C-alpha cells in the first residue's frame, strides 16, 4: 500500500473514533446534568493539543527548509565554480580555452537535462556526469602554462574545478532530504 493511502486510512480512523466518542458521550449525558460544577479542562486540553501540533508542524517545516537551503547552496557553489573555470580560462590559448569551455558546457547541459531527473527518480548522481567533470579536470590539469600569466591562472582554475567537484558531491548527498510522509497529514 502506498504511504498516502495508509496515512489517509489512519486519519479517517482517528476522526471516526473521535466522532464516535463525542456522539456516545452526548447520548450518555442525563437531562439533569449540571456542567457548571465540572472543571473547565476541555479548553485547556484543546489548547495543549494545538500547541503540540504547532511545534511538530514547525519542526517539520524547518527541517524541510534547511534541506532545501543546503541543496540550493550546493547548486549555487557548483555553478559559480564552473563559471569561474570558464572565465579564468580566457588567458589560455584559443584551442585550450575553447576545449575547456565546451567541456564545461557539456557538463552543465548533462546536469540540467539528465542528472537532475536521475537524482529525482533514483537519488544518485550519474556516471556520465562524473566522466564529464573528469574531462573538465583533465582539460585544466593537462595543459602546461607557457607564460607567467597562464601560470598565475593555472592553480585558481584547478581550485575551481575541485570546488565544483566538492559542490557536486554535496548536491548528491543532500538530494535525499525531503518532508517525511507523516508531515502531509499534519
């Protein structure tokens, strides 16, 4: 059975139990019953149930929001690092720069078009994404700088590829965090 069906049945059962108790309680009360002498506990119990409900719902929302923020930050860091790789490669010769930029574009297109769908369906990163990012890394690290200007850009490029790889790994780890099933019934 699906999780939503189980939750729906559980909620309907709980409502039926509460309704049955309320109806039986009203039928059982005698005509000469004086409720003014009983303590006013119902309002207090209702208030406490509401407070507990608000706390549980707030914690569930906060957990989901935190997971969303972490995933969003991972994507932002990955995109920024790849942008820096493209921008900093401008000091390299045209053929090297074009190869780096083409491989970055291929990686980004794969992530947007394929990897996010796979992550949504199966919760894993793709091997193709790993291969494409390794190709970007090889483009950057295999080139031997010919000038001082290229040499100064080399290490920051390597660092940005490492930052993109780290952000990708983080994106893969934060993918599974979602709202628990019981949260929908709250």
